[in-house]
C-alpha cells in the first residue's frame, strides 16, 4: 500500500490542474451520479411501491364507477391516477437525468485533452453545463409540486420551462465543445486520457464495464424481441377486459383484471429498470476507468473499491429482475447493490478531492 | 470518428428530446390520459363502441410515447458510449482494418437502431422492425468484438 501511495503521488503531479474544467466535470459528474442514485433509492423505498398501490386502488374505484354508471366519478378517479403517474414519472425523470448528466460530465472531463480551447473558455463551458445539469432534474422534480397554476399555458408550467432551459444549457455546452474538438483534429495527436497512465483498477473497470454493457444489450434485445409486443398487447387486452367486466357489473372479474394490470406494469418496469441500470453501470465503469489516475488512493484501496463498484453493478440489475419471483428479499438485495455502487463512488470522489487538496498545498 | 460521431449523436438525441418535450410530449400525455378516462366514462354510459375507439387511441398514443422516449434516450446513451470507446479504442487489440470496421459498425448501428424505432411510430410494417433489429445487431456484435479486443490486450 505504501508503494501504491507513492505511485499515486507521482501521478497526482502529472494529472489534473487544481481548478480546471476537467476537475469541475469529474467532481460535478460524480456528485450528480451519487445524488441521482441516492434519490432513486429513496424514491424506490418510500414512493414507488406505495404509489403503485394507490394507482391500483384508484383503478378499482374507476371500475366501480363504470359499474355504477357514474361518468363524473370516472373522470375524478382518472384525474387522481394522472396525478399519481405524474408524481412517479417526474421523479423517475429527475433520477435518470441527474445520473445521465453525471455520465456526460465524466465524459466531457475525458475529452478535455482533445478540446483545443483556452482553459478559461473550457471552464466557462463546464459551468454552463453543470448549471443546466443541475437545473433540469431539480426542475423536473418540482413539476409535480409547482403544477401549471401560474404557467404561460394550460399544460406548461414554469417548472417545465425551467427544466427545458436547463436542457438547452446542456446542449449549448455540448455544442460549444465541438469547434474545439474539430480544431484539435487539425493539430497534433492528443495525449491519451488520464495522462496515459494505466492501472490495474482501470483495466478491470474497462473490461468489466464493457461486459456489463454487452449483457444489458443482450437482455434489451431479448426483451424487445420476445416480450415487448406481447406486453403491449396484454396491456390493451387487460384494460378492455376491465371495462367490459365493469360495464357488465362483474366486479369480481374486473378486480382480478386490475390486479393483473398491476402485475403486468410491474413486469414491464423491472425489465426496463434492469436493462437500463446494467448498461448505465457499465458505462459508468468505463468512465471511472479513465479518472483512476486522478483518484488519490493507494492501489490496494483502488482495487477494493473497483471490486465493490462492479459487485454492486451486477447485484442491482440481477436482483431487480428477480423481484417478481423473490419479492421483497430481492428488492432489499437490489437496494444493497445500489448502496455498494454509491459507496464506491463516494470513495472515488474522496480520492479526487484528496488529489485537489494535495495539488493546492503544493501550489501554495 | 467515434468521438465526433458519438458527440454529434448525443447532441442530436438531446435536441430531439428537447423538441419532443417542448412540442409533442405534453400533448401526447394529455391524449393518453384523456382517451383512457373517456373510454371508461363511455363504458359507464354503456356506449361500448365509443369506449373501444378511445381505448384504441390510448393504445396508439402509448405505443408512440414509449418509442419516442426510447429513441431519445438510446441516441444519447449510445452517443456517450461511442465517445467513451473512441477515446480508448487504441486499447482494442486488433489490426487497424478490423478496428475501423468495428468502429464503423458501432457508429452506423447506433444511428440506425433508434431511427428504426422512431420509424415504427409512422409505419407498423416489418421495414422499421428490420431496420431497428439490424442496427441493434450491429451495435451488439461490434461491442462483443470490442470486449474481446479489450480482453486480448496486454498492458
């Protein structure tokens, strides 16, 4: 570990400037990913399942209103379902966008050596990007609470507009990097990302990340080929059956179909969540491989946290898929997988911050 | 090629997402909610034909919405993957020609696969499905090649 520490110190002298654009992207990116994941975990534990239960109850009430020939009550129940779906949808969107912008931030850190621009301009672009990357998920989260009350149109509130503006800032930042990239293509060849220094941890992350993405692609292709159309047909068929049974005042059959509808929604959700999480963790592993030279930890700790990250990245999606068979046990194990990933990310963030402190002391 | 192509694909995906969120998404969500509610309400008045028509428009709107969101996220996600792989493509332990072919397959597949999915919202025939499948197969097989290339690499 002592030898590893010395290696880390030598690398620190050749890698990130203390307050450059790269450092902003790395710290901002890891924070966005960690916050997005913590938010996702809290959402899964405290909102997701309760929300699904309420939607099912409202659906049953709507079926009851059909049987009772009460159209106004039907609309009331669907207004309530709409509110619950918006609550869930905006939280999922906030979670997904925070994490994806985190990936993009790490990616932009990675391509900084390829961007032929003044460091001040690159830093300003980084600030524009990070402003948009925070503004969008926060605003999306607020959509459900702010609503459209004071919005410029009946279906568009200020939170939606702020979210779209955040997205625009991210696009502007990404576009601003293009001229620098193109200018660099005409210049000398770029140095390899991460100062060209390779480490065992980074190699494991690179191979592990690619294999995770490949597994996610294969699962997605299987789902699209064999389950997607079937699920869409079942969705419409179950709804038709709920309506027909309710209209025939056969509430026992209608209730059974509402339960089937909930089960189908759950099946779709776990497949999509497993597919997206395994690919995202694979991508994150590849991106983390690049920043390893900027993580000031000993080789032993680096290998440990790499292992923890990859273990969590495999555990979460696999047990999300198993939720339908194993129920709560699988959910708890999946959440533990998420916690492993978040902890490993936190440890790497500490490593990046330690390097910055060390550089700052040296500069003084 | 992968870095610039991936960045362009991500920007394209984001721009498409912004356009969709601003001009189409809210209306689509409104259609999904109102057609399902109207379908149930029509059934409560025992107008079963109207109920079926509304349920069909709900299913159509859901079909479109799921694919439009997929297209947006897949273009961005694949773009980010291309840039990441582009930076370390020299670590893929194959000859220059094979590496170029793998990169080309990744780029074409990443652009074509979401395009095929988007086409499905306009045409329910086999053409869009074939295009999406070919794109997905290109990306998956090229990624498998890249994984083998990483495993073969000796540092």
